[in-house]
C-alpha cells in the first residue's frame, strides 16, 4: 500500500466496551517502531482511533478502507459486521456516500498467527528468563513471527499480558 498510495494511515480501532490484554497504544508503538526501520514506508502513519473509523477516515480525506485479515474463513464474520457498519454508518449517520472496503489476506505462511499465539510465546520467554534457562529457541520462535528489531518490545508488552 505504501508503494501504491501517497499516504497510508494504519488505524488501530478502540472499542470502549472491550478489555485489551495489550493496549492499542502499545500496539501502535510497535508498529511505529517497525516503520521507522523500514525505509520504504515514510508515507505511513499509525493512529489509535476511538469511535467510528469511517468518521476518522473522512477527517483525513481518505478514499478507501483496506482491512488486513488472516483469511476470510478465520476473520470474515467479524469483518463482514464491520464492513456493514462502515457502509451503513456514513449513509445513516453522516448522510454521505460510504468508502469502498477492500480486504487484504495475509501471507499464507502466517495464517496461523494470532495475538493468542504471540502471548503464549512471550509468556514462555518470560518464564525462561525468570528461571534463568536458555531462551534462544523461544527468541527464534518469536522472530519468525515478528521483525527482530521489535521482538523485545513485543515480548515485553505481550509477555506482560500473559
């Protein structure tokens, strides 16, 4: 997306009715750190957004929504609900035409990855450190899922959530 569009905003939505194991602000910090080290993403920003994402998108003059999903089978039900809200919300509440929503499926090699899996790996890493065991295998397991430059931050925030 960064190569195709002049400006990309990665939104982390906040549901006030949800209890988060890892705060949206911590997730945003990790994403920002990843972007700092990736020279091809200077036009990407990360925002934590409360309320309707479509309203925020309108304030930013966005033209489209892109939603990252693992697979339609894994995430489709929840995504369909959000797509309906992002379609009907502007029509009913804003009296404006909705933005197009497109879904981007993740790389098949990462389809099994979830925040639960990352928390489990981080918890094992934390236990290994506390028991002074070698945690090289656990660190390697984590860096197969997240970039090495943010692995310690991921382990810190997701390990604390375990």
